[in-house]
């Protein structure tokens, strides 16, 4: 029969495991202090790199905002100078959109049949 968990006994060995090697000095505080100083230096290095990246991204974002603003003002100026051409362009775009929608709707309507047509065709 299977043994219960309480009846199992752990075997203690004095051989070092693969993930822990016993320290001869037994002074873990110096190891912890070394690890803390390494973490602090890595944190400072990461903060420096993050600051550099932030500066680059912010400068590129501001130049992109300036570019978009200039283009928007250029388009607004063109619309103010040529209102008839703008109206014609938007009307043409609307007509093309309507024509495409009409063609798609009629093409899908041709493929559909009424639900009752299968019953009428079978009887007559």
C-alpha cells in the first residue's frame, strides 16, 4: 500500500546540492552587502540609460508634433483658399463611397434568397 505523508522521512545528506554550496566562512552578511552594492550600481546605470532614452524620445515627439502642426496649418490654408475645390473633393469622395457600398450591397443581395422560396419551389 502507499505510505502516508507523515510516515515519509527525509534523508539528510552532507553533500552540497547543485544550487547551494556551503560557505566555509559562514559570513553571509558580506555577500549580502556585495549583492546590494551591485544592485545599487545596476539601478544607477539603468536610471542613466532611461534618462538618455527619455530625452531622445521627447525630442523626437516634439519634432513630430511640430511637423503635424505645420502640415495641419498648410491643409487649413489650402481649404480656406480653395473652398470650391474642397467641396468638390469631398462630394466626389462621398459619391465613390456610396457607389462602392451600393455595389457591395447588391452583390450580397443577389446571393441571398428568401426563406420561403425553398418551400415554394419544392411544391410547385
